[in-house]
């Protein structure tokens, strides 16, 4: 239940199953109801719907059971069919993360993506973030069909009145309903990697349609998913929940997860192994900086190649990976080419004679 609550679910039905094992006694059911209600009250959500069931015989599943005359509420199926469906769509505050920039036959640009929230109408003003330029929508299309308007969660292509610098990962929003923008956020994380989280280590955040380099600056609390108790921690391990502060090297454009489940959600990727290590939900942003946070290098200096050489097992790959991560964490554009990868592809078939080694160096 806690995991579902953290994901934004606020309405619950609790089927107390195997009532046949306690002879359908009301007091046994009420005890479970009281204990579960006490626990769920910590979440701050409405009281769940409780129903006593015996799934083996279908009691109170699709029909009301004669073996629970003391239960006068709907069976489980009746409840599920009657409960109002609350839309998760936000039709007020426009959010359009740009996924692709397309070149039309007439030379104009079209911006493709899924509407994360709100309604897009031809003629409406837009603000492009993070650039800050405003423009007007001139065309809304689904495939070759021209529309007057489109709403979340439809995928569309847009044509704008002005030629402005917009790329993948930018977000088009309503100028009168702005999202938050900042480089420091508080979020709830579910850690999904066998390797524990490392404070200060560079990770990639996949947020909407963009990747941003970031560091986890602090673990605010480790959250026990069974009791919701919070305690201090320095890291998160496999399947642990925690509240953390994250510093990104470029500003994120977001809403709290409670308001928008697309712009408020993200995953964390290990940049060296491309493994998804965590899923996160943004709680708030624009926090004050702590200490001397690493920031992208402001200059755009000359390129540089660092070539590490040495005997086999001398530690070249280990040092190379450490240099790669530190340069990336400081905001430099960097690539790491391992010698084994060169011999697997570019120098495939070469041996280790002097001639072959010289040829491997020449190709590299």
C-alpha cells in the first residue's frame, strides 16, 4: 500500500481473504479492518473500502455472500464498478516536452512529443524553456490531420510562428502557468540496483525527454515502507526508499509529482553501465545550495586527448573510468574509449606481435 501511495494512488479496496479459515466471524474481520485503518491513517489518505472474501468460493467477490450476513456493503466487483474514475490528466497547465524536431518538406520545423498536461490550441501563446522565448502555435497535427486543439495525453506535432532555438528535452508551457525550474530538488527515491547509492557520484537523470547529469547530495531520510518510519542514512541499498536532495548540472523544468506524474517523475541511470538504478518522484525544488556544489565549467576550451598506456592489468581501465567520471561531473563533454573495445571492433583480428601492436596504435 505504501508503494502505491508513494506513486500517487489515493483510493484503496482491501479484500480480507480466506474468511472461511475463521468461520466468517465478524470480529476477525473487524480486527483486520481496525489494524489496517490505523496504519493507513499515517498516509493521510481516505479510509479504504474493506470487504470480507473467500476467493475459493467467490464469497463477496462477484456476489454478496450469505455466510456474512453482518456485512451490508457492496461486494468487491460492485464496488469496483461503481467507484468514480478520477482522471490523472491536468487540463489546466500546459506541459509539452519536445521529443523530436522534424523538418517539413516546406523547410519549416515541427516539434513532436506527447502532451504531458493541458490543452494545446492553434493560436495559443507558448513559452519555450529553458530558453525563455515566447511564440504562438500555428499548427497542431496528429499525423497528417490538422486539429484545432489537442489535450493530454495525445501525441502531436506543432508548428510555431517563430524560428527559435528549440531542441529535444526543451519544454513548451503556458506563459501564465509556469512550472518550477531549478538545479536542486527534493525527491523520493526507490533504489533498484544491487550496487548501493553513492553520494556525490555522477549519475544521469532521465526526466521527460532529456538526460541531465546530476549528483545525489544528501539522504534526508530512509523510509520504512511497512511503517513509514524515517531514520537517518548515508546511502540507499537495493529496494530501499528514501528522501534525497539532488543537484543537477543543468536546470530541470518540473512540477511536483503530486501535481503531474510525467513532469514530476524521473529515473536515474548509471552513466558507465547504462543501468537504471532508481526511480524518483519530485517533491519540491529550488532549494538553497549547500557548500561548494560542482557546477559546469563555463568555458568552451580546446579539446584534449588523454592516452593511458601500460602493461596488461596495470589499472588503465580503472584510472580511465575514474578520470571520465570526474571530468563528466565537472560539466565537461567527455568520451571514454577502452582499449578492449578498440580490439573488439576497430582492431578485430589483430594479434600482439610488434607489427600488430603498431597497427592497433595507428588505427586508434
